[in-house]
C-alpha cells in the first residue's frame, strides 16, 4: 500500500505572517490525521515561519523550486542544501509554471531532480500535457518524453524518495479536473516509464499524485482511485479549512 501524500503548493502567495496564521488554523483540524502524509510548500521567504509553526506536527515542508548547483554565482537562486539546512524535507521540481514562465526544460528538470536526491530532499516532479497536446492525442508521448528525460542517470536505489505529480496543464487553476479515468491512464504511463528506468519494484512503490483544480468537493472521488497516490493542490490549499477538507477527503 502506498501512503497518500497531499501537498500544498502556495505558489507566490503568503507572507511569513500569513503563513503562520494558516498553520495555526490548520493544525487543530489535523492533530489526529495519520492516514496521509501532508506537506506544505510556501514561497522561500515563508519557509522558516512554516517550519517553526509545524515543528511539533508530522507536517513536512518543501520548497517550490531549487537550482542544481550547491552554491556559487547564481543570482536569485536557492540550492538543495540550503533548503535542507532550514529543515525542508521536500521540493517541487519542474512545475508547469516554472516551465512556462521561467524557461525550465526537461533537461533542467533532470539536473534539479538529481541534485535534490543527492541532497536528501524528496522531490515532487511535475509532468503533464498542455491542452493542444491532449487535443492532438499526444499525451502519452509527452508524458513518456518528460519522464524519461527527468529520470536520466538516476538509479533505482536513488529514485526511492521521489514522487511524481501528474498535472495536466489545462486543469491547473482552471476549475477543470481530469476525470479519474484520464488521470489513471496517465498514471499508468508514468509508472510504466518508471519501471523501464528503475525496475518494477521501485515503480510499484512510486507515488504518483494528481494535480489540477483539486478542491474539497472533488477530492474524495479523485483520492479514492487506486492509481492516485495523493494530490498537489494549488488554489484550494491557500485556505486552511479548504485544505483540511481535502486532506480529510
Ligand atoms: P490548482 O494548482 O490546484 O490551483 O489547479 C495545482 C498546481 O499547480 O499544482
């Protein structure tokens, strides 16, 4: 059985103070909740506040991005060891917004993924097709390409902490969600590529999340699918009650 992971991606939202209030409002809802793993991914500046506020809880904290070098003349960048040093356990890599607005490619995703694993972070690697690709019937090819390049030069043993998030880009922030059938089909493709890269054993253990307009009212349907091992939640993770409702799907 794969334990489900529900991760909040706050994107460019919340100051440290707002992040702290969010955690204060969230914790009372989740004290007894051990069924799923929970991770919050705030903007970099709010990470220390969230680490502090969650310190006696099982909630993990992750970055939304990182650079592959450890340190150096890379203005504006944050490294994997820096995320580790402040107490992060996870990091999102290759989110479609990073690909769309910040020039990320399959190759940079692979470099970041390898650096995250080497630093002991648990990467949440995002893949997913845009609407034109879905309509052209090339979703499977896109997922195969994104995953096989992302997984390059990573051994089965190294891949164990990794999580993949299938996020169809047409479902992100649009209120449209993939049907459980579409998601399951995509998840099977991703798992097949993982099996080719890492072997069946690792692929069977790999958690594949769904992301794209997950809300309290569709979380139960999505999360009760055997192929869906959790959720990466954007908009609906900004409000503590709504995120708690998703976690308790
Ligand atoms: P959304 O974002 O839940 O607002 O659609 C999901 C994501 O981008 O990770």
